[in-house]
């Protein structure tokens, strides 16, 4: 039940009714009455309020059963827009989407996360304002803002929590700062969580148990269970990079100070170091991908071996979480089937038969846009929830 | 929004209103109106319907602000009862609880799960009927039945899925069979999941991210995130027993056919085998606990070492799930601090600082009754949900 606000008693529950319309399927008042068991008079009043607020729009007439054909209504996805921001170590992507998650415009610029929160956030906000202007929209049209950052976040507060590669960001109140530029909720999460959500909403909506692993300079995972992000007590769930790999050499020291961590054996820098020891001139993840594309045997072997190490940790994840799909993303996933083959080999060997019965292990489909799409989805989930819709409608028709 | 049933339109949403009363706190009509923003006339109609159905009862008067003091209402927890059943490898426990989860009577008998589903379920049903009769209740008073079994379960269908120690149970339709004896939903889950839920509802309600590990003849876990059981795609989530332990000797073959599994190094049979190799006469988990209680040094060492192996796997779980509490249960947890100390040693060494910031690692408080309490909680969650309450009230006042 939504704790409402200024709505007249007869309109409380408008947000509940709206849930039957938020997927974009047009419906008549009669269909809404049937689906909700609400009285026709209640339906009429709530639909009227949502039309007045701009959140619903009429979308043509249904086939008539005699008499005047009934009108269909659907979510007016252009009623407001969402600002989605993906901050990486060295880039900032900003997008404007409609209320269905469709991206209307986007821009990516070089941006060093180490410039600190004020500089980086103001830079992203300025791009957002420009994009909005280009679309003929105002900052007041923004329903909410979703921001992904490359480090752990205390999601409930919107504050990064000891992020290793984000100097100056620890405990910074992102919503408070960004709220100076835009209205609506300002939600912050780890970029890998948002990649998982983005992949889920765009490609895997019918399989609500998904694990997305990002393999690049670091390794992390985002977990969707029962269609919701699993964040854990402090928002650090999915942090796979420092899990100990069974069978890893005990002398491999990780940057975290422990030995045998997954990142220390299977992330980009570890693979590059192995290849340099074999005489290749490789530094970045992109160069590893290029070497694999060029068919370099040492690179193929190293990437496949990294896949096996990743698979050894993912086998544990499979036994623990029983997902129906594992999506491998991040720069190194562009090495394609060689990484996936290594992962599959060990996951199918080390996981329980029941847990791998229907398990699929695939590459990403959203690619580098996953975090942007996830940031938009996170905001839409929040602003189209029953209570938020009640409040929005109440404010608009007041 | 609950998809209702035969209720008059004005009463749809009764189940929603009931959610404000299900915690047992008595409230007046005025308090309900304030909490729900519903009109007083709507509150009055819905409260009246719930009183007629028996689900609510008046519980004394509130302090008056002048005039006739208003009546308070609360869940009538004796309106119906719940049957909770915990089937182990060699025992069957049956309990009757009220709608608050309070156990009214219970009985445990020797029962071999290998007797097969018909014999074991009919045995449990017969005990249930006896317990009900002793309490002066009829089978028709049963709101629902929760059943825990010692193996994987496809929860949505209520069917065990290839359970290794339950011959004859694979794909058996437990709800269909048990529905011959009792009314209401018949929900089936893995016993370790129910232990996790039982521990959560009785001791950790304010910390919604909990991992319960059962250590006995086998090793398994139940996961609560955001206050809900995480079951995964096919219900096999939490299956830790066959995760590979980093650093485990490669020659330890597990009963599953893999090597280095957690069960093969840290469960009761593995510890007992180590102790027999040192000349102790130990077979069962109980005998290991007895040897620890007697202060046998070899037993202390072996249990602590098992704790370390368990800790190595749990460190991965902590990074992956970020729980706020890990509860160690099962027969071997009765070895007390020696097992816990080994677990803590490795978890705190191998987990990320953020993930262990507020982490507690404790013994079970519900003990062997966890599964019974969880089975009852699972049913109460289902039968007091908004839609179920709508249907119940509609049927009673029809």
C-alpha cells in the first residue's frame, strides 16, 4: 500500500492501478476493471487523474462490441525523461531516456574519475543539460537521475564507500550535490550492478536469475535474483575480484595484499604480465583483445586459462545462487569464445548437475551501454512505483 | 494489487489494509486511516469484513480523547493454525503453530526418509491430525502446511528434484498427495532454506541479509536477502557442499565424484575419518561433538581445521552476498566455539574489509527447531499476503 500524500481518498491507489499500464500495453477502462476488480467509477476517476497529470495518454480506440468504441490508454512515455550517467575510470557517458527506457540521445566524453566528485559530477550535469536542450526538454522534465560509478556504493544513501580508484569520493553525498541541478530521485549504484540490471531489462526479462561478470582491469559481478538487484547489507555484493582461486599459485600477490585473488590471476593486468613474460608487447586489455583477434597462440592460451580461473570462482557462484544465465561483459569479453570456453569448461565440471541443468553462459548483448541502460531502468523502477505515481499525480492535479 | 475474487468492489484491498495489522500490533480505525490514507468509510467496511471473517479481533480500548474510547483491533492469531513439518534423514518433526508462528504443540518421531513419500507423508499427516485433535482443532482449521525435506526442491511445484538421500521422492507431487489430508496451500522447501528462514524470523528480523550454514553429515546453506529466501532458478541455491576448497588436497575424492569438495574435507564423515586415522573410535557427528566436549586435542584440532575450510568457502560467499550475519547450525555447530573460531579466522582474513565491516558470525539460536519455525513462517507469509486475505475474507463473509 502506498503511503499517500495529498490525493483525495478516492484516488489513493492510482499508482497501484498504473502498474497495469506501465508495460506500455494499451488497455480500455473495461479491461482495467476486469484486471483489477475495481469498480468502474473508481477506474474512471483514476484514469481521469492520470490523463490530467500527463502520465497516461489515449492511444486510439478498441474494436467496438456495438455502440461507441471504447478508448485505450497507455503510459505516455514522453511525459518525462530520465537522465542516465555511467562514470568510468576514464570516461563519462550521459544519456537521456524516455519512461520506457528508450535512449533519446547520449554522449560519451573523456573524464578522469580522479578529478573528484564535484568536477566529475558537474561535468556530467552540464552534458545532461545540453542533451536536454537539444531534445527541447527542460531540467524540470527530468523524472530522476541514475548514476553508475566504478566502485562500491552504499546504495540507500547514494554515497561511494571506500572506492579504491576514486580518490575524494568516499562518503560524498552524490544525491545532495546532484540535486542542485535536477529534480526527482537521484540514485547511485556500482556500475557493474547497473550493467547486470541493464542486461536483465533489455535481454533477459523472462529469466529473473542472472549473474553478470565484468572482466577488464578489475573483475566484479552484479546479481539479479527474482528480478531484483542483490546488493547485500552494505551494497558490496558481487565483489568477486578478491575471491581466492582454488589451485592458484600461492606466490601471486594481489594489489589488495592477499594472495591468489581472482583479479591477480585473471584480470587484464595479470594476463598482460603473462604475455610480456613471453615476449609480447602487451599492456592494456584492448591489446590483449587485439592479440587474440590476430590469432596469437600465447594470447589465446592466456585468455582461455583466465576463463578457467574465472570459471572456478563462477562454479561456486552457480552452486550458491543457481542463476539461469551468466553474462560475461567488460573489455576482455571482446576476446569472445576463448574466454567463454574456459569459463564453460570449469563451470560445467565443478557445478552441481541440478544447478547447471538450464544454465546458459553467454557474452553481453548490451555491451558497454549496459550501465547506462541499467541506470535508466533503476530510475524508472523508482519513479513509476505505486507510491511515486500517487504523489506525482496528486501534485499535478492539485 | 491483489487480483480478487468474490469481494464487493468496496472491499477489494482488504488484504492490503490487513498488512498494517499482521504484525499483531493493535490499532484503532483512526490509526489505520492515518497510516493508509484511506477514507474512514472504507476502513470501517474493511475492518468489519475482517472481524466477520474471524481474522481480526477487538483487543480492548485505546485511551480516549473525549467521548467513547475507540476500539483497537489486531490479528486474531488463533483464527486458524499452521501445520509445520520437518522431515530429516531419520526423523520427522510435526508442529502446529498459530498465525503468529507460536508453536502450540509438536512431536518428533523416528522416521526413515527412505521409506518413500507415501509412507513418510502419511505418517506425518497422522501425527498432524493427532496434534490438532489434542488442541481441539479440526483439519479444516489448517490455513496451510509447510514441509521441509533434506534435499533439493523445485519450490514452485513442491517437488523434490533428484534428492540424493531420498529414494523414491524425485518429482513426487507432495502438495497433491498432502492436499488429500489438509486444506490451504501446501508449500515444500529444502530444510536448510527453512532453517535460514526460521533463524531470520525468530532472531534476526532487523538484519535482512542472513546466511545460515548447516554442518552435519552434509553441508548446505540457506540465504535470506532483503528479508526473502533466495532460491535461484531451480531452487538449488545455497548448495555449498560441493564447492571446491582452495588449498584442499587434490586426492580427496568426494561422494559426488569431484575432488576437494567442502563436504569431503569438512563435514562430519570427513572429520570422523581423520580422527579414526589418529586412533579415536568416532563415527557420527554426535561422537565428534562428544570428543570436543571431552577436551580431546585431536578432535579440537580437526573441528577447528574444518572451520577453516568452511571459512574459506564462506569468505567467497561474503564477498558475493555481503550478508550482515552468518549463522552456523547443524549437529557439528554443537562443537561450539572451536568450529566458529576456525570459520572466523579465515573469513576475516579472506573477505573484503567493506563486506566484513559489520559482519557477525554466530551459532544458531533456533537450533534443531529452525526448520519447523521456518516452515511455519513460510506458510504464514503466504496465507496472510494481501491476495490470500482478500480471498479468505470474501469466502467467509459470502
